[in-house]
C-alpha cells in the first residue's frame, strides 16, 4: 500500500484550488455598478440631504454601489466615497411615491446646519423655541398664521390633479 505525504505548502495549494473550484463567484465578485439618471445629483458625506456635499455627480456617470441603507446608497465615485439618494438612479418614474412624504417631507430631524437649511426643512418645536429665545425682538405673527393654515382633502386632491401629480 502506497502512502503519500504532502508538505504543508502542498496542502495549502490544494485547499486554495478546491476553494476556487467550489466558489467560482469569489473570483468574479464585484460591486454593482449604477448609472446616475438624474441631473444635479450630489454625493453626501452622510445619508442626509441637509448634510455636507462632497461634490456633484453628473448625469450619465457610473458609480460603484457599496451599500444600501433605506432610500440611500453608499457609493464610490472617482475615488470619493459617500451617499446618494436612490432618486438619482431612477430610470422608470412610474413608481408611486408616498404623497405625504412628497407634500410634507420626511420626519424632521434637528440638523447642525445653518438656519437656511433648518428653514428649508421646517422648525421643530425645540428649534423654534431656541430661535425665539435668541431673537426676542422679531415678530412671529406671520409664522403663527401660516402654521394655522389647513388645506382640506378635496382642495389638496384638486391641486394634485391640476398639477398632474399622481398619488
């Protein structure tokens, strides 16, 4: 009976070959590539529109998808790693967006950005209280009036229909 003795290097080589034969996908595994389909898209440091922009990514550019987190994609573009919203890659606009989010925006989170960014997102009660405290001489009558304004469902539906919006 013949007995074969393999060296440690021989065993390692055999194991690597077996692994590559058993898992060929490991040889070709690559990150998914996406094409930016919308104009004026930004690459953000964090998955947040109010966050710091790392630069713009032109329409038609290919980016490498690294991770998906909710509506945001962590991507690599020309050596820069950051976040882009999924809307930057939409090819078919026949999907139905959440009308409530479109009209009223996502849940407001307090930001460390400047006041213009806060105004664009809307003031939380805590932010408004702090702003009023810092600026006691300003009149908030118009702000209070706008906040009390309500739109009935029928008017909102008519507005959406007239504007060609589809819920």
